[in-house]
């Protein structure tokens, strides 16, 4: 009986062991079936954009309107920098712009004036040349006329001198005859009167010669003056013909004045922009973090003041092993378990995969060509985005650990 009882006990143990093996096999099969087509990692964190806020201008901080971990709306003023120096710069730029615009307007108005004056100077100079040449023609005609009068007067002088000589001889001859009573006193007196008339005619003819000579000298003087006037008018014409160059120079000065005005407008715009930058505003809505600015602090342009993290758009960066990526594709469903909020699960999908492994983006990438190569399973960052409306209370914060599971089938 004892042997029979021992046999039954051994048989039951054997059956129990077989049942246990079957249960383990079934459980393993169920587990394999349940986990098939899933890839999970615990090397994942929540990520978000971080907007670094820095000063655009230097100055003394007058007010800080936010605190750490405080929500801020987009375009809300965060920090106010003393604007007085920049307001003075704006006023100065406005005054310089008014001066530059006035100079540009004056220079521009000189262009048509100079153009009209240049054209008028050319016409006036040409008229002066025409008048001077007409004076030359008149002077030359006057000289010719005076020379003709001189020639006539000279001929007249010779003629009257010849007559005067003959009349004088007649008087001398009749005087001897009068003494002999061969001619009458009347004839002698007539001869004397004729001789005196001829002498007077000689004087008159000589005076006409002098007048003709004076006329010639006067006409020659007019000719010299007319020629001088022609030279002066020609010089004036050459000067007037430089009018296009003068107009071009005036236009160049007008363009330079307008360019100076444009430069003054740019300076004013920059001054106004600097004045606006004294109010440091939030570029996006988010939570204030890492505030490092205080009232009274003297900040410099580019100095970091704080950071804003917009929690409306967060995602998960999961570092999967390279052996887990064979069937992983963008668009596949994923669940995200977050320990920080009691293991709550969120749903999302694979957005994209990094172009290189995390080791390639490290400060000192591994150099496998040294000969001391040891194969290490690499990890590739995978971006997983949440479905809309998953985190309305903004519970997910950048840096929180996440356990994502991607359904690859």
C-alpha cells in the first residue's frame, strides 16, 4: 500500500510539473502575442520650444513685470528699459531729417532754375555775338565810307589848291598890269576876290580831309570795340554752353541731398525701433522661466533676461535602439506613459526620425577608425507628437521622463 501511495504521489507531481510547463508556455505565448508589433523604451523625455528673451538695446531696467513660472501672453511687456536716451535720439533724428529734407527740396528746386538760366544764357550770348558782328559790319562800312570821303576830300584839296595857285598867279600878273593901267581895277579886284575864295575853299577842303580822317579813326575804334565785343560774347557763349554740365552738377547735388534725406529717414527709423525695443515683449505665449533680470540692473544688448516655454506645443523625443527601428514609420500610433502624473497615458503618433544617431550629435563623437572598435547598440531620436486635445491643462513639462510604446503593426 505504501508503494502504491508513493507511486500515486510521484505521478501527481509529474502531472503538476507538466501543467506548470503548459501554463508557462501559454503565458509566454500570450505575452508574445500581446507584445508583438510594439516597441517600447524608457529613454524618452518631453520636449518643447524654448524662447530665449534677451535685450535688444542697452540701458537701465526700470520695471520687471513678470515673475518666474508666471504665464505670459504673446506681445505682453515683460521688462521696461529706461527710454529717455532713445527718445532724445529720436528727437535728434527727426530734426536732422527735417534739415535734410529742406536741403533736398532746395537742391531739387535749383534744377529747373539752372536749366532755364543755362538756356537763356546761351540765347543771350548768341544774340550778343550777332549784335557784335553787326557792329563789326557797320564799323567796316563806316571805315569804307570814311575812306571814300577822305579820297574825295583829298581830291577836292588838290583841285582847290590848284585853283588857288592859279588864282594867286592871276592876281600877281594882274597886279603888274594894273600898275601899267593895262587892266581895270575891277578886273584886279575880281581876281583878288577869286584868289581869296580859292584859299578859303582850300581851307574848307582841308577841314573835310581832317573830318574824313577823324571819321576813319572813329570807325576803326568802333571796329576794335566791335571785335572786342565779339570776343567777349564768344567767351560768354562758351561759358553758357557749359550749362548742361552745370545742370548735371546741380542734379547730382540734388540726388546727393535726397540720398542724405533717405539716410536721415533710416536713422530716424532705427532710432524709433530702438525706442520700441526699450519695452521687451513676449514673442509667444508661455511660462516664464530662468528669469535673471532685476530692477535697476544695467543690461547690454543681447544679454539673456529670461526664457519663455510655450506649453501649447510639446512633443516627446524617444531614443529607440537601432534594432527597434526596422518596422517603425512616421504616422504609427503611440502611447505615452508619464510617471510624473501618476502613470497617466497619452496618445500620439510618430512624427519623424532623426537624420543621425545621438552619438553623432554629441560633443565628442566616437572615432571608430582608431582600431579599438567595440560594437555598441546606437540609439536614434524619434519625435512623437501628441494628438490634439491630449493635454489641455498643460501637465506635460519639458524634461519629464516618458515611456512611449509605438505600435508598428
